[in-house]
C-alpha cells in the first residue's frame, strides 16, 4: 500500500460526516472479523447500509479506509499515554515512576480493548509504509517521555547512571509494545490483567535501578 494521490475530498456537510463515520465504523467491524486481505469494499458498504458507489465518494480504496481506521485508534493509544506522562522537572521520584507505570497500564488497557483491530494493524503495518510511519511516530513520542523520565531519575540518583536515556527508553518502549502484542494478539501470555501489568512495571523499574539497589515494591 502507498499513500494514494487524488483521493476524494472529505465530507463538507453534516450528512457527509455521518456517512463517512458509518463507513469507518463498518470498516472497523469488517476488518476485525475478516482481516485485511479477506475484507471487501462491498462488505463494508453493505455493513454501513450504503451503496458500493458511495464508498468511493469518500475513500479511494480499501487500503485508505483501513489507514483511516488504524490512524484513529493509533492516535487513541497515543493520547491515552500522553495524558499520563507529562513530567515536571520538580516531580518527585515516586511521581515520575508512577507516571511511567500509569502510562504502561493505560497503553495495555487500550491495546486489550482493541485487540481484534490491533491484530490486523500489527499485520498490515509490516508492509504498509504509511501505517508503519504512523506507528513509529507514536513509538517515538512514548520513547521521548521515557527518556526524559530516566534522565530526571538519574539526576536524583534513582536510576542507573550507566543507562543511556535514549537507548534505554527505546528498549523499554519496545518491551512494552511487544509485550502487548504477545499478550493480547498472540495469546502466548496467560495471566490476569493486574498481574501482567505489575510484572511489566517491575521489569521497567528493575531495568533502570542503579546497580546494588533493589527496586521498590
């Protein structure tokens, strides 16, 4: 898939917005049920109660409507994390750690809630450049927050000074995102939600704790 040129203009009326929303809702359901490859434009239009021709008035292809569906939910995950991760330089050590842990919990909760769609997004992002870039952007925003948190904790002597905040943040975010996929998409992790979140947060704390100092809790 590539970002197509000449795609239809967005809706300009209230009815147009409602029609577009119906198509997006129907598309999400069809992609969740059928996956990307097996999903058909005719199925999406039928689920939305619209004609095949109406679909093309709003979207040029199946690829484009999938990008729109995926982008909406990717932004939702990003916003959920951002709401938990604004750090002030004066934040106390426990407040900084709590924000990281709250962000992890919110990310995992959002991923679990949309696991059926995330399964398809994970597959398509591997070959769709536009979607892959959108996911990379969310990853980078999350990593920037974690890098800032590590640097602040190092200033307080609460994080291993040998950890490079940039490299360390990338490793931690990769662990969180891969953990979510393995847990909620692949089903290779079988545990209760609270226990799974606690285990992940313990690993994050231990990863940046100074040598010779035990992580709290």
